[in-house]
């Protein structure tokens, strides 16, 4: 699912019991939401495009996280 400069991908791995949601920003992996623990966990990765950081809209990122959460939980 693509939303503006974000892409959300529900993925699975034989190393995990449950699916997870990868979050991409401008084609680079930004992080993932995992449901392996009791509560959902957000993992944020280092900026991989040789910059020191990403500068992203907090409001837009909060919306993306909510969409990813609902999509991952099948809501």
C-alpha cells in the first residue's frame, strides 16, 4: 500500500510466528511494526541513504503508523 512517500508492506518470515508491517519512506526502509510481543512494537532503523537523519512530518508519520497498525491487525 502506497501513501504519499510511504509504502507499507505486510510481510512474513519463517523466523517469526506472526506477520509484521515494513514501513518505507522514499524507497528506503524506515522501520517496522512487529506483533511478536504482548504489545505492538515499533522498530526504527538507521537512515540508509548516507544522511544523518530523516526529516519527516510528525503528523503524517502518526497517520502512517495508525494506518499500518490497522492494516496489520486486519481492521
